[in-house]
């Protein structure tokens, strides 16, 4: 008997998954989002046994002894470690199945628009090997646009910028197809790494990526913004003395730290606009640009893009789940959205 049949029983239902670099979300037909967990797995290096997955495993990052590794099996939106990714998907399906009966489901999976044939095969194979019956791939910007409620089926240009953990997807969609896309491997993770590098260089302070992520959420911005508090406290290791150190940094410094990846994202938006026919530009003047993904929550980013492009920018109602909800809507009405699947 298959893994899922033994695990879940015999009732057929179907799933959608946003297999993200930072987080994995699972949607169940008829129920909505049923799981949202960090894409992290902790493994015992000696036995190869999985110790923790998701939120618990994320706590291990930077804190593991030599015999344990905390692994993020996806890099830049695609599978980098096949076996670990397979174990993670299997674990999440098991977790999502609590009090539900699922057997041999079909699944819609969101993938980056720049995905190669080899990377597609890795996603499909990982799903097949944990008992999924049929796998349908949808490009993340398409899924994000569907999830954000954009009229993708009309003969009209819809511009979406989906900023996840590993990739930024810039796309123009018309008639249920992607007319232009660029998958930029600069996104939330690169913002975190930029903060780590900045603190090392400017303050001789070492912090981990989890601490950097917290600094980003609390203090980073893409545009000067008024704030009741202009500084934040950061705890790290003094690189000169190797002892713990607490420093107060200005939010303006955090903005400077993330400027390079932010500028790279805006350059990708500019490239898209430069390559568009005049008709699409006219459409965008009416409908504007929609921001989705965790990066859409970066303070001042929408305003910065709007100022630099002259096009109105809005943030999706729930940017963190736009891709997942789009995958789910495609799953719920596969006849309507049959044109959007890429395999």
C-alpha cells in the first residue's frame, strides 16, 4: 500500500502547495490553507534521521552541535537537496492530514517562472515519491495574480511582483498567459544576508540570519519613512573581542544595508517596463502594479517603486498567501484555469 493510503485512508481529496524557499504552505480543496511552516529540516548527521521540521527546525539554525545540521532544502525557489526536500514534503503532508482522510491526491504546486526542465523534474519526482497521484505545476507569478484577484483571463496587461524568500518574480499576464517574466534570485533571503554583511563591515558585529530577519522586519525600509522610534537594539558578537555586544543602530542604517538588493528588484521592474509594448503600458496606467509575497511587507517598497516608475503600486490583501491561494483556486476550478499549468 502507498504511504498516503496507509497514512490517510481512502477518501480522495486534493491539495495545492506553495513550496517556498522560506516557507511551505498547503491548501486543501474545500478548506483553504491548512499548513504554513518554515521550509527547514534538522537532521542527525550520523544516522541521517530527521529530528525536526518546520518551526521547530528553524529554531535550530545557527545553534546546532556538529552532529546536527539545520537544512533549507530549497534555494532560490527550487529544490537544492532532493532527499531532504522529499522528507520535508512527506512530513508536511502527514502534519496537514491530522483528522483528515486523504488518499492518492492530485496536487497543484507553485514554482518560479525561471524554472529549468531539470528543476521541474525534481519537484514532480519529489511529489510522486511521497504518494501524490498527479502533479500540476503553475508559475508563481501566475498563481500570485490569481490569488490576488487580478483579471488574468482578459486581453489586458496585469503586472505582478511576487517577492518571496529566494526569488523575486516580475511578470506581465494577459489572456491567462505570461507575456513577460523575469525570475530574479534576489529576495527576502538576500535582504537578510545584506544586513549580516553590513553589520560585520560597519560595526564589526556578527549576527545570524535569524537575528537579521528580525532586524529587517522591525527596522528595514526601502524609502525614508517617519517612525516613532528611529533606532533599534541589536545583540551580536563583537568581532574584535569575541564577546557579546549590544549596539543601538538607526533605522536609516538598516535602510542603507538593504539598499543593494532593493535596487536590484527595482531594476528588474524597470527592465520589464522598458520591454513592454505601448498597449501594456497603457493598461498599467489604469490597473497599476500589484505586490505580493513576504517582501511586499518591506516598509516603503510600494511607494519607492511607484516613485521610480510612475505607476501606481498596491499591495495584495494578504501578500503572504497570494501564491498559495492562487494555486488553490486553480485546483478548485481546473477547467477554468487549465491554460495556466506548465507541465
